[in-house]
C-alpha cells in the first residue's frame, strides 16, 4: 500500500506527503487583498504537516467573485500573495491557488457587476438576472484564467487548481439544467465541455511544466437534471486526453442549488439564515429545508462515485469528502487514489496530520456539524474548538 505520508510527485513539483488542504473559502480578505490573518490561516495548516495547502478562492475577474471581498488575481494582489506563499514555504509545504469564475454563484449586487451564467436566470444572491456571455465574453474568460495562472506563478505558488465544480461558471456550462444554449457551447456534452477544455489548455500553456495544474471537477451536481457521473466521466476522459492537467480533484454538489450534497452531515439552517441580510435571511428561514438538505455523514462519502473515475482514468486523482482519519486515508491509497484532500477536519485541528503520526490513534475533533460553513462571511473557523 502507498504510504500517505511519503513524498509524492504532482506534475513538476514534489510534495512532502499526499495530503492536500482542500480549498475552503477563508473569509479573511475584507479589501480583496491578502491579510496577515489569511497568511496565518495557511501558515498554521502548513506547520501542521500537509503536503500542500490551497488558497481559496482567487477569482480570475472582478465579476467572478462570490462577493466583492474576495481576492481577484491582479498585479495589486501580488505583494500580499508573495508574503503568503513565503510563509507556507517556510513551514515546508507547497501552496496552490484555486482560480476560477463564480458565474451564477457570484453576487452581482455586492460586486456591482453582472453575474454570468450560460443561460439567463434569476439569481437570489444578487436579486437580479444574470448575463448570458457571448463568444467574445467567453474568449475573455479563457484568457483571464490564463492570466490568473501567470499571476499565481509571479506570486510564488507551486500549483493552480482550476474550479470546474459546484455550478460555478464552468460547472454551470457543463450542467444540462443550467445550460440551455443552442450555440457551440450548448446542447451536446461536447459543446458544454468546450469552455472547460479551452480553459484547461490555456492555463497549461501559461504555466504548465513549471506549476502543477489541477482541476476540481463535479462528478454529480446532486440536482435533478444536472450533471451526472456518466457525463462527468466523459468530460474527465477528454480532459485527460487533452493533457493539460496533472491531476483531478473529484467533488460534487451545487453551491447554487444543493450545497449540502458536497458537505453531508448536519445542515446549519438557522446559522446560515442569521449570516445573511433580509430578504435572504427570511427566504432561508422559510425554505431552508429545501435548499440545505441533510445527507448522512460517513467516512470517504464520495468514494463510491470516485471509484468510477479511478477505474476509467490513468491520471492522478485526489479523493475529497470525509477524509478525517488515517484509516480513511489508507483506504484511499488502497483504492488507487494518489492524493487525499481535507477540509473541515483541518479547520478544527490545523495540526491534525502531526497528531496522526503519533503511535496512539487520534480521532478528529470535527463532528461534521457544519456550523463552520456560515462563518465564511466573517472568517472561516470551527465554532466548537478554540483556536
């Protein structure tokens, strides 16, 4: 069995182990620039022993943010990002920038710019209709992804993770539910996958061979009429054949329509409602059960779907979802996954990996209550464990 704590190659870089801190939005950039608080967040995770930590969410354009407080990749952001990458490297870990465009998940009212989606829809986040991008808009989206990767390289990042999940822009193009276009980017799966493939190639051409290039891909949107495993498998095969990616991180769910499909565990409906202003607060209180559904938590809860990808692909895969203890990591290695990604467990214990190395079996303090999720608007943290 592969040792999860052994060094591993990810494209052109070597990680000290096979554990990656998954991108979990940190909520620590009030001016859309790096803060000391954000640096310390990732330094602690790096000091805790991960092979690589992922900075989320680095938008490729100002309208691609979920709100105006998020970092977007531009020259003004480079000095702060360089301080962040230097702090992580000083702890012996690598660092990745998650780049992407939020698309219909963007808050147009906060950004003061139209949100984009493949077909026009009403966004409850911005309380207005989204904009349908034309061919020239999509050319720009491809180029700003490549430029964001170049900014990441200038800032000292070791890798970039392109966001193809959760019904953000690229994921919404993949979705047969959200994409009702009748042009070269709609109808057939090949057309719906065109934007993802163009972006992956553009990012690879910009930094591939120097930085590792990965993508976070939805296996299943978790909504009726959305992307399902069979179609996602074909998209993954195309991405592998195109040769632009060093690994795929497999995810699921829709931030727009069904976020708990990814997280599983308790649904913190009251806490989420209290985190939003009216009228979203009242909407969540009235319709929270429909939007924030509950799915039972179990270790490696995305493994059943991810096995299909492991059997069909030869490229490195990153298993996400319910990775909170050493036995589950060992299971992932046994199943043939090259890396594992951890999120909530490292919010509760940034030093969890070091504790796992001890002779006594250590159980994660994370209870999967998911009350960390509503804290993203004021600084993502575990509410049960004192930092």
